[in-house]
């Protein structure tokens, strides 16, 4: 079976140390064919496919545009793994990438409703309503900070279906439209600087503050101290 590509949707900015260490983790632990960076590709990134995409008015619109550009690109493999630049794979994925979800959308909605997550919460509710209208009254949330297996054909169908939503929860719409199922896990995003985080975890994700100043960032940098092929190779 052919190996999947890796697709990153990346915000503008030359200084992106989280991306650097995410790429090191991919090189060490994720079997793949090629890495693509859609959006802004830093000049230091080497041996990757760059898919430039102009910045949109919001970060949500930008991430959607970046992902669509990757799905429409002839060079990207039909099956790929969707990454954010703050995803770190801490153990080898010898058997391929499983599908994970966060549990019922209703439960995730209740969690964020207590925290006043403005646009994000509205996008969750809009996506939930869209899914209900499409025959999915009890959808699962796939808004996890872990890589997600996708196909280009299914992704384009998903983005077309939700194109009218200003803050589309793309992973959740994709996972429910296409019946991915999967196993429920807690979100591995580390939100605090302190030393309490699961060092045995296969996946970790960070905030800018926790990567730059937290114990988890120190741990990730120590795990991948050596520049990998996506820093030292030839820019494609």
C-alpha cells in the first residue's frame, strides 16, 4: 500500500519553531511519501512541497483555503495526513495513523460554552446544525490536535458542503459526513507551562506559550535535538 503524504496548513510567519520540531517528529516517526506545506512555507523548510496561498481575512478562512489548495493540488497524494504545525508525534506510527475523535459534539459544546469561546463556539454550533440537517443528529467531534487521515475527494466534498459557514469545523464535518468512526481520546493539547503532562503519549500538541516557555516545549525540543531532512535537504 502506498504511503500517504503529509499536509500542513501553516499560518504566515518565518519564525515557526513548532513547525520545525513537528517536522523532526514526522521524519522520525511517521512513514510517509512527501511533506507539503500549504499557506506560508518558511524559507528554512527544505525538501518539502510548497503550496502558496494568500492570507484570508480570518485564521479560520485561511486554514480552509490552505486545505482546499492542498486538495486541489495535482502533486498531493490521494490519501494524506492532515497536520497542524503544532502537532508532535512522539512514538513511531508503524501501523499507520488511526482515526480518533473527541466524543459527542454536544459534550464538547457544553465544555466550550462555559469558557466563552466566541467564534469557535459559533462555528461548532453551525457545523452541528449543518450535520443535523444532513441526517447526523448526534455527531462526533473530530476537533482533536492529532493528525487526521483524509482523502482529497472526500475533503473537497466536505469543504463544498460547508462553504457557507464562516467558521467551519472541517474535521468534524469530514469525519461525520464520511462515517469515519474511530476511537475516542482526550485532546493532547497542553495548555499550561507546568511539568504535568503525559510523557508516555504518542501525540502531543502545544500552545505558543507552552511550546516556547513550558515544560512540554522543553521536553519536545530535547526529544528531537538534531535537524532533520526538512531543514537540511534541498528546497523543492
